[in-house]
DNA sequence: CATATAATTCTATATTCGTTGAAATATGGA
DNA sequence: TCCATATTTCAACGAATATAGAATTATATG
C-alpha cells in the first residue's frame, strides 16, 4: 500500500459512524451485513449510510453485493491488513518485536482445512 | 482507547503531510526531531507545520519539548499502539492468528536491559 | 400491473479542513 | 540592548465533509 491509499483508508475510518460500520462488518465476517440491518443497528438514515458506504468502498475497505432487495456490505480484510502493515512499517525496523498486525474474520474456524481442531 | 480517541487519532493521520510527519517521527525515535528539520524535510511552511503538529498533539500522537530555540517533536508510541489495538480488536476474536500489532522505536537496541544480544 | 420494500441519487447547507500571508512571541548571541 | 533565528498566532479563503429532505431506481409480491 502506498501513501495515498493509506490516507484514503485512514480518512474513511476517521469518522464515528463509519468506524462503527466497519467494526460491525469486521465482526460480521465475510458473510457481511445488509445495509438495512446496519441502518437499524446504528440508527442512521439510509441515505446517510449510503454516503458512508461509498467512502468505505472507495477506500477499498468494504465490498458490496446485491442479494434480493438488500445490498450486503462486507469488510475487506486485505485492505485493512495493508493499512496496518503501512502504519507499522517504520516501527522497530527489522526487529521481531513488532507483531504482523493482521486482521482476519472473527469466526473463521468452521469450514477451514482442519487446523487446531 | 475508546472510539472518540480512535477517531481523533485516525483523523490526525488521515492527511498526507501529517502522515509523513508522523512516520518521520516514528523513524526518528524518542529523540524526536526539531520542527525546522521537518519543515525542511517535507518542504512545508512553518506555520502550516504548526497547524499539523497541533492536530497530532491533540490526538495524543506526538509530544513537544523546547530545546533552545527549537521545538522538538516526538512520536507517542503508546497512543499509536492503543490505536492499533483498537483497530484489531474485532479481528479473529480470541485466536492467536492476530499479532499484537505494536509499534516501538526503530533503533531501540542500545540501552535496553540486555535481551536477544 | 400495482404496491411495498430496500437502497440510492440529487440538492442544499452548516461545519470543518488545509493553506497562505502578515504579525507576534521566545530564545540565543554580538 | 539590538538583531537574527525558530516557531507560533491570527485572519482569511476556497475546498471538502456530514447530514437532511425529496425524489428516484431496483427488486419482490399480491
């Protein structure tokens, strides 16, 4: 990730409602959540939410897919991890002290190629 | 760290010049850098830089101290790490897959209580 | 087709942001 | 004290941001 992409992602997350949206999507995992459900959960007007979704999407932090009448938004872990990598790039250069700082779905242990159980 | 603090830190970093400033400070370590040196390095007007320093300082991302005629700015790793922790909080809940995501000075291996060498 | 649901688009508006230029403050040295 | 250096403060301005209201598009169902 380069600087402009990092700034875009940071700006997208630098807003209370969007940060809430993104955290809910991260917690929701790859299945994502319908726009309406998020609107209800966060008590936001649907058009306001659309505005915020656009920001998140332009920053590459979420994806959308249509499912019937609903639009399902889901977190893009790849971008999130690239951002974390960019932010920690200048820290403890070369030392292993710094963890990889990765973000993965919260509830992945279902259909994975058997590991840890 | 709570949401408002995270938003403040994200907003502070969500600007090209400020992100550059912060990364240079992170790379510079606890010794920090004089405002003038950063102004020269980034080719920014001194008053513009003051504006950005204020944002970073209000977000708790940097500290200042006077040294002669110069103002020395330094990164606050503590806040940076709290932000990283907040961002990765909802990721792979409970799994060790996610690293600790910490940010420490780049060149610390000098006066530490002997470890790893 | 008519209607309800889900979400988006468009327009407007108050607020905040980033930069600039001029003036002011603080420190150190002759 | 006088002057240069280092940085901040103040005022102004165009640009971007976040929200709200009204109208529109898309999908499903009777």
